[in-house]
C-alpha cells in the first residue's frame, strides 16, 4: 500500500509542478494534468494502485480536502461582497438545474443508467465547483471511467465558456459607455482593502513554502478535527437514518465551523484543500482504461455542453432584461460554471478590479449549494 500511495503522490506532484512551471500546464490546470498522468500510467504500463491505497485517497484524504475548502466560506466576509453578483449567480444556478432537466429529457436514451450520476455531477459542479463534483462522486460512486469523462467534459466546457465570456466582455468593453459605467461602479462596490482580501481565497496566492508553515499546519489540524467530528456524527445519525449520506454531514459541519471567529482566519485552508483534492483525480485516471472511455464520451460532452449553453443563454437574456452590466452577468455565470478561481481570473482579464471580491465571494457561496443540488437532482432522476 505504501508504494501505491507514494506513486499516487509522485503523479500528483508531477501534475502540480507542470501546472506551475509550464505555460501549457498553466492553461490546462492541475486537475486535468493529474488525470492525464494517471490515464497515461495505467494505459502504457498497466499499473493500478492497490485498493487499500485508493481507499485512503478517496476516503479520509478527500474528506480532509473538502473540509479545508469549506473552511474558506466565512459568510460574514463572503456575503457583503457576494450581493453584487447574487442575481446573475442565482440565475446561473437555476439555469443549471433547468439545463440538466432538459439534457435528461433529450439525452436520457443515450446515457441510460449513467444519467442520474452524470446529472448529479454536472448540477453540482456547474453550480459550485470541483469540491461539489468530488463530493457527489464519492456519494454516488459511479464507475471511475465515467467520472474521468465527466471531469474532462467539465473542464473543457467551462474553459470554452471562459474564452467566450472573455471575448464578449472585451468586445463590449470597447464601447465608451460600458467603460464609464464600469469605472463608476468600481468607486462604490468594493474598497481596495476588500479587493486585496480576496487574494486570501485565491489558490495561486499561496506559495509552496507557505503551505508548510505553522499557519498551514494549524489549518490542516482543524481540517482533521472537523473530519473526525463529522465521522462520529455520521455514525450517530445513521443509527436513526441508515442511508444518511456522510458527505452532507461533513459539508454541514465544515460550513458551520467556518463561521466560528477562530476559524475564519485560516487563510491557507483553501489552497491546502485545493492541493489535497488532486490525488482523487489521479486515482480516477489510474482506474480508466482508454478502450472503456471512447464509446460513451461524446454523449457525456453533449450533456455538459447543453447545460452550460442553457446557463449562458438564460443569464445573458435575463441580464439584458434586468439591465445587469454585461461583465456582472459574465463573471456571475462563470462563478457558477467554473468556481471562484476562474471567476476571479475572468474579472481580472476584463480589467474589472471592482468585481474581484464579489467574484470570489459568490463562487464560495456556490460551494454551499452545489453538493445539495447535485444529490437532489441525481435522486430525482434515479426515480
């Protein structure tokens, strides 16, 4: 088991290094790189991690990562900044549910028994982020190959929407009226101190040596405490409700803990959680032979594309009707589709520093709702 854990760690570390040190790696991101390295390893060399090692990664380690990520959601800091983008974001989340329902109706015959799991995964990730995707995947336990294809579809589709959003935003910014209104809004929406504080949530703001500091150790310790408490609470709850999903208990306890004043200052919980969630995707790659992926991939991509297309169309149409700024609509939608990091990146690329704090704040709120919505959608479609 130790050898398997070491190799998983090496593959994850290699993916992280490529994402940090190379231009193409920065474009692809750590998650896609570790997936690809795992896929390459199992298909070229036939190596597969031992079951005990996989259980450690997909169980306690992933629970710890989820707890650390959720500790960043301090509603007292998040809510004031999130209000500006709340309407576009809420519209995007509702549109994700609508798009998933439409996809189930149109593609249900093609996706068959995989439809409930895929619907849950995509509803979760397109209303929250990778945290919610992993949480739903752990609960529903679909085949590893299906999770890999769904992960790839998620990243490709939200990356395409990011590029489209960037093109739309920059084209619209060329009009003087938009630039003037953006400048005026920037004066009142967020102070420089608030904008700077959003860097505490940005995963790239922590350097590797920061994660090994005392502050990183404290954040890690609190994450372990929350996992232990949630495991105990799940055991008690399952005495009365045998089918109680442990991930919902973990999510609820971590979110409650994040509101405690002592824990709201754990600046490194988010980047630590983002790093520790990557081995989950390495294991998914290691369990995915290529020959098992080729047949089902196109319909999975079709479902993901349809959901995001519905989100984009609904947000843009409602935004035009409600007279939202185009940048507000695009960044709010991106927060749902891609999460807080990509929403912040879009705000920066559109030269809208006034949207920096709101983009991260509303993206973090997505972590609150994504898992619940994904599991509800999967349950409804499973009948």
